C-alpha cells in the first residue's frame, strides 16, 4: 500500500509541467492500486501514454490517452486539496477544456 506524500519528477517536455512549473512535485497517495508493469506494452499499443513514473521508476503515476482531447489519469488525490478558494490546477484546466468543447458543439 502506498501512503502519504510521494515525489514525482517532471521535465519541461512533460504534459503536467505546464500546470506546476516545477521539476519535482509531491502528491498525497492513499491506495493499494498500481498499473501492472507486465501489461504496459499492450496499453501503450492502444494509445495510452505514461506521462510520469514515481521517482524510483517502479510505479506509473500519471497516464494520458493520446487520441482524447483531455484525459489524464493519476494515482494521487488532488481532490483532497480542492476547495472553493484553492482549486487544483488539473480541475481548472479540465473545466476550461470542457467549456471550449461545449462552445464548439453549440456553434
């Protein structure tokens, strides 16, 4: 089981670097789930991108599906720091992207 804060490394080419502007982020974890490393090759063949691994490279932290306009799956819990006055950057970008898509569909 992975508990408490875990460090993830980003680089400037990384999808989430645009949100955080830091090379290292620390996020809260509380789960016993993980991506089966034996299946990663098959997942990659079906347009799944592994965006971030844990610092020790053993765990997949964040995934993206390449042919979706906005899809990010993550192992940490941004909802625990989400409130009315302190919104998590992933939620803000998801809402902005959704609003753009709705506006495109209305026109």
